[in-house]
């Protein structure tokens, strides 16, 4: 039989992710996608505590802030005001109408992430682009321009050596904090069309070369080929969203399946299936919520949750149990 697609060979990895592991995901919207899948499957993970970050230097700065347990203040250059208060280091989800509110959102989330870093088992980093924007006033790289005028920034393409040098120091610091830490790199398959198609290819090439170098330097570093899966295996436009640049929900689901196949054991997959079964049951809309039959259905869900948490104590079903107990009330 003729095979009409180029199958990407998934890595044989020594990295095994289980429900007992604590994870953090940093980077582009691809981290958000995989992060949501992990959270929905009840894994313990912290997803993008600075919001979406695209370039390697901003991701490194975010990790540095967490390692130092930094507290942002009104004097920090990253904060500025237009229609509201923004941070050049953060996504717009941290923007607020007042400076104090903006700082509260940033610092509360940052301190939570700093604590999580201390007990981290796996760090997943997704690079989106090697192009960076520096503030013309001080030369500092920004994570988000927040639609400010182009004249305020200088655009620059990072080199492989710059990225490797920055991360070599950073990884050594992370390993001093968590010697057993495993780091999983991916390169986002989402094309940055604003860079131009050729500029996007150059950018992705820089990122791929930098990650390859880091994986050669540090045994704790691994690479997952999400970029290759979409570009080579799912190259047809039917696997893209309407904008023809972002992956479709079908593509994201397929890449997630590849991720699970690579890093999850059969036991982890079984636990995940049971978590999904409970989520599906909770979302069920009954015709008669007050019926005895539905009450028995809810009781069975509670029993399933209790059995599963006995087997895997790290699972958090607090919200689901509250929903069940609320619906069971007369």
C-alpha cells in the first residue's frame, strides 16, 4: 500500500512523565495548547506564569525572575502606561487599569511560580521565534510590544551562540536548585508570518540549531519534534486553522497523541483515560436533575474519584467533588 505522508519518527526518550511529576510550561501559544491538555488530564503543571512568551531571551528572563523570586515595583522599567498599565515582560492578561493592580497581578503569579520552581520535575520550553524586539531607549529585550509604535523598538535576529550561551548558564542554575530536573524543548510549528516566510524559516532554523546544541551539552535536555510533525507529517492545509498559519484542533490533538506516546507509560495513559471518563461524566446534562437515577449516577462518580485518588494521591478532583456534592443536595 502506498503511504501518502511522511511519518515523523518519534524520539525514543529516557524521559518518562507521570502523575507524580510537577511540571511547568513556558513559551509560545503551543505551550498553552499542550498545557491545557495536561491540565485537563489532571497533571500537576504551571502554565505560562508570565503569559505567552515567544523568544528565547524573554523566556530566559522569566526563569531568571523566578529563580530570584523577584518582586516588580513601580520603579521597574518594564512597566508603562498608555490606555492602561502594561509590562513589557508580560502578556496583556496582566495589564490593568491601575499600576497597583498590574503589580499585584504580576507579583502574585510570579511568587507562585517561584515556589513551584523549587519542586519542579519537568520544565517544558517552547521557542516561537528567534527575532527579538529591543527598546531603543535602553536596549532591553521585550517579551510583548503591546502594540506600541515601531519607532520605540529595534528588531534583531538572535544567533545560535547567543541562545546557547544564555541557556547554558541558566540550565546550570536550574540544576543547582533541582539536580533531577528534566528539560523538554520544543519549537513551535506556528509560522510567524510578520517575519516573512523566508524570515520565519531562518528564525526556526536558529531555534532548532540552538536546541540541538543544548541537548548535546546537557543530558537533562530533550527535544520533542512538534515542529516537524506539523511541517512534514501534517503538511496539508486541511490540518491548519482558517488563518492557514495556526494548527487546527485536529492537528493539536494529533501532536498531543504523539506527545503522550513518547513520554507516558501505559499506566499513566490508563489513569489519564479514567480522568477523562470522570470529566465526561461531570459534563453530562441530565433531563431530570432531581431524579433518583441521576443521584445514583453522581454517587458513582464520587466513588470513581475516591478510588482513583487512592491509587494516585496527587490528583486534584476538589472542583469535581464539590460539583457532585452540590448536585446531590436535596
